C-alpha cells in the first residue's frame, strides 16, 4: 500500500510519535512547543482522521484515554515528501541538487552517501 499523503499537522504529530513511541493525545500535545501548540481537540480530530487513513492506530486504552502508535515509518513518509518535491520539478533531480549545492545545504558527505547508494543500485541491477 502506498504511503498516505500527510498534512503539515499530521507530519508534526508523526514526528512526535516517531520520537516518543506510543503516546496518548495529551502526550503528543504536550510535546509541541507551548507557543503555537495545537489544542487538544484539534489533535484529537486529526488523530481520528489519521486512523481512518491508516497512518496511526490505537494500541491500548488506559483509563479514559487511548494510546496510539505510528503505522507509517519516518523513512516512508520522508520518501513520499521527496517524491512530491521532485514531481513539482517535473522529476528533474538536477534542479533540486543545484539548489542544494548553491544554498550550501549539500555537504560532501551527502554526495558520498548518494554515490554509495548509486553503487548499490547498480550492483543490484547487474544481479537481476
């Protein structure tokens, strides 16, 4: 199944779940910075939508609240975001890479890691 598209708030909630592990709505809310913190019912409603989208699930009930866990990995969500970004550039990775280089956000270690991944991909293709 493809990774569902995440809204900005859904992604922020997922970051809390990925960092903290299983959490209640109150624990997720408390993990947000006090300034600009979403309300409890906002997070509750968003979590409900995320359950329908199969992004999170309830794992247990403690007293009168539920504890949730992430069903989508951080890696899968990030890959989806990168794919969406590339789609905005017509799939042309060179435009994105050029911007990263010019902005100073692409480090030599990033390039070396990309080279290692390309080498793995080539070896995999040869083996098939």
